[in-house]
């Protein structure tokens, strides 16, 4: 049965009363909504009495979002933190390797870089004493002794050089390579270079370009040793160093010359390779 007009009027009045009450709740909650947002909370302005439940839900959502933002900020902060940690690794990797030249005299280095070399000064031999005046023949006999003594050091030097050549070729044969032929030009260059180094008190590689020009070759290598008493010890020292071993076993070399000069620090020997 449809409602009577009186019933409908009562419903309308009740509905209007509810609207007026809802308007009063909205006006009371509006200031609270502004304060909550300013303090970082989201408070929904609810037109009905069930608004507090929605306020709690909105606050929880905001806290979750804040935590998510903090987490993302921490992640961004971790990026620069990881950068310094990688820097020492790269720096340690870039640490320079000690050059063979810096090694003790037992393991000198190989420097293949060609450059213009200063003219090698001729080693000045010691001046022989002037012959004593007088016709007596006995006074001339002592004068011949120094000349014989001056020629004596060449024999041990030649023997040392020849033995180094033998041992070098033995190492090549052990590696399945052919022997190196002895080059008079390379041997002369090796002897001159060791004489200059001993005279100047140096132990280092001079430029190799003069050897290229003197011997007319395209490839030159050099090994130096100092302080080894025997050829066996010198070759063993070279074979124990990767750079020197590579020179001895290089397939592009065809000739060798060795020169040794004795000085205050012992034998200074040079291997000169020609390719």
C-alpha cells in the first residue's frame, strides 16, 4: 500500500534534519583536517559519523608511503657509498709493476725502445810506464811484463762470452729452437757497450739504435747481467726472468754476440741478439 502524504512529509522532515546535522559535523571537522595534513597526516573530511574509521585508514596509508620514500632515499644514499669502495680496487689494480731494470744486479732488464744513443767513449787503457833510460838490457825486461799482463784479462772475458753463447744455444735447443750463429758485429757491439757501462759505473740499457745501424739489421735485443761469477750463473739468472728468457728464446732472432767486461762489481756481460 503506497505511503500516505503524511508519511512522506514525516520522511522529508527527517531527511532534512539529518542533512542539517551532517552540515554541522562537516563544519566542526574542517579545521581538524587542515591541522592533520600540516602535521603529515591525511584526515578525511567525512560528512557522516563514520568518518573516524576512514581517518585511521588514511593515516596508515600515509605511514606506509612515508616508509617507502625513506627506503628509496636510503637506496639512493647507498649509491655514493658504494663508489668509494670501488675506488681503492681500481687504484690497486693500477699499481705499477716493478720493472726488471729495478731488480738487483742479478736480474737486469730488457728495454727494447730504440732511441738515439750518445757516442760510446773509447775505454781509456791505463798508460804504460815509460821505459827506463840506460843501455842495460835488464831494464827493458820489466817493461815487457806490463804488456803481457794487460793482454791477460781478454782471455777470461773471451772464455766467459764463448761459454754464454754455448749455454744460450743449449737453452734454445731444449725449447725446440735452432742455434744462433755468432755475429762478429754483435759481439763487438756487446763488448763496447759493457766497457762503456763499467767505465761510467752504470748498469742500464743504452739505446739499441746504434746496433741496428752498425750491423744493418731490423731487429735487435739485449740482455745484461752483473755480478755473476760464471757463465752458468748468468744464463740461469736470465732464464729465471720472463723478459730475458723471451729474448733468449725468441724465434725471430738469428744471430748473437756476447761481450763481457770485468769491473769493481764483477763481470758485466751483454747478450746482443740480431734478427
